C-alpha cells in the first residue's frame, strides 16, 4: 500500500513537473513571437520606406542613395537576427526529440539567454553570460535542464529590481557532479535569497536531473576586480549521467 | 491601398506622437508618416514620450505596450490623465488578447499587432481623428 501511494504521488509530481515544463516553453515561445513581430515590423516599415523613397524621391534633405543604403542595411540586419532567432527556436524545439542525450551546456545556456534578453531588457535588468571554457558535453535531459534554468531565471527575476544585474555563468563541475557542469546565477544588488522559496515542482525537476542546487559562498562571488559586494546567488550542479 | 492612403489626406494639421522603444521602428514609421504630411514625432521610451506629450500636445498617440522603462498601460493612464481627449492607438509585438482588452478598458482607441500595414494604420488614425473631432463638437 505504501508503495502504491508513493507511486501515485510520484506520478502527480511528474505530471506537475511536465506541465510546468510546457508552461516554461510556452512563455519562451511568447517572447520569441514578440521579438519576431518587432523584427518583422522594422522590416516592413523599412521596406515601405524604400517604396516611399522611390515614389516620393527627394522630398527630404537626405540624398536618396544614402537613404536607400541605410534602409537596405536595416532590412538585412533584421532578417539576419530573425533567422538567428528561428535557428535557436528550432534547436530548442528539437531538444525534446530524445529525452536523454549528450549536449554542450554552453550551447543550451546561450540559446536560452537569447530568448531571455527581451524580458530582462523590459525590466531594465542587465543580463550577462559568462561561459566557462573546456567544458565537456554532458549526458542528461537537455529539455528538462532548459526548463529548470528558465525557472531559476524566473525566480531570480522576481528578486531583482530595475537597474540590477543577473550574471549566468558556466564552469566545469566539481567532483560532486562527476564530471558535470556548474551553472551559477549571481544576482547583483540582492543581498540575500532563500532557496526554500523555490516551488516543489522545480525542486522535483532538479532532482530528476540528478542535480543539486546550493547557495553561492562568498568566495564564489568575489570573481571580478570590483568584487561582488551586495551580490548573492546560487549554483546548479548538473551531473553527466551514465549513458543507458 | 491607394483608397486607404487617401484617408490620410483628412489628417493634415493634426499632431501625432509615436512612443516605442524599438528605435528603428519608431523612427521609420515616423518618417513615413511625415512623408504623408502628418506632423509626427517619435519618442523612444515612456518617459521621453510623456515629456514630449506636454511639449507638443498631440491629437493622436501611437503607443507600444511593452517598453524597457515603463509599461505602455501606465503611459496610457498618464496620457488620459493629462488629456482624456487624446486618442491612443496601442501598437505592439505582444500578441496577448488580454493586453488588448486591458488597453481598451483604460481608454485606448484601438489595439493593433505588429507588423501592421501602414494603410491600415492610416485608416485607424483617420478614425481616431474623426472620433476626436466628433467629441470636440459634442463638447463645443
């Protein structure tokens, strides 16, 4: 009987975790859509301006060739940025193709940060990415890790105010993570945080990765010339699981 | 398209303020409206928009919903407090229907999702001007 109750409880927890994972993905898609609409709007207006210039040549002070060149450059740049976004979205969507796989954590984090830029910018928070070198690929659940990172980002965002800084960094894991990766979140201007405030569902997702979340110690924070007075943070230790 | 663009002819003499932190978008749209003899000015933040509001007293404001320094809905409220007769068209990349409803409740004239065709926007501007003129006549 005890086993049955536990199994039922675990099943509910699993469902809740997957639902939250879908919600994270949904929010990322919403941000993607917003970003794309803005690029398309600029492309559309720039293209419209090209047409206007051709029809109403010389109505303004600037010479037509200069205006055409500037506008064409604007269109090219926005098309490039839109294509990059689509490429990253495609990569993110395909992470769910196989639950477990070998992947580069740096690629996954960089991909996520691209989608988070708009929401941090709209909150006037500076988002910085500091990628460690020489990190080997790990074997784990990339889609679930991305969801966990999104939830940790959302948790951090709640604690940060306008003008503050969030630094996400990666490093080779310690012995604890058995060759895995440490992903740190440093919150500038936030004196303290309580990891117990993370939801049970996020904690379950972390456990499902075989990962561990711990607060950053003072020595982990003093990594720049300026030091990190007024910073606090946490790190996620993600192991590389044995290949099944 | 040309029929729609002819609507703009009715808008001469009005002042229009674009508030959007997508600088390239705001500047290009502003230029295209100016080419159509609309007295348009662009601001690239909520704060800058509110300063220009009191300086140029626009008839119509085109306002982005999500900006880096403040929410478009907060800017909308301040515009309506400053002068309730100014018609505000929300223009945003944010696709949420709820945001549109909320904007309407706070007094926005309409809500359009980017990218938007300029002729459609010109029609919307003409409708907003018409509503404003009718309101003025009703008050006068």
